[in-house]
């Protein structure tokens, strides 16, 4: 299975609840690279690069995040970058 890179935008109660830190922790534990940041409209944007099952596990962990509430997720496949770390922007 080949690596992919996906861009996500999480909508709902996702800012001010530790969401980006959960994303970073979950991604690093799964060997997923990329970044996550808050957007001005209250949503959170994330780019994640890795094996599809690992990225799905990160997204699942975020959807099950106990302090926030993900109402919807926009998702698209984007070109690989080749990063080796996951950062909070």
C-alpha cells in the first residue's frame, strides 16, 4: 500500500478544546506527517501524509475527541510532500 496525503477541514466545536494537540499526538503515534492549524471561521485544517489506515485512525481519534464535537469533515486527496514530522501551526 502506498502513502497518500489528504487535506481535511473539521467543522464543529473544534477550537479551544485541545483538538490540534490531539491531532499532533495521534499523528505522531501513527507515523503520520503533516500539520494542523485553526482557521478564522472556527474550523480546523489538517494535512496528513502516510498510509491510508494510519490517517483514518488519526481522523477517527479526532472524531471521538471527548472535549470537542466534529459536526462534519471535508476531505480531499492532495499531492505528496514527503514531510517527516507533524506540526501545529
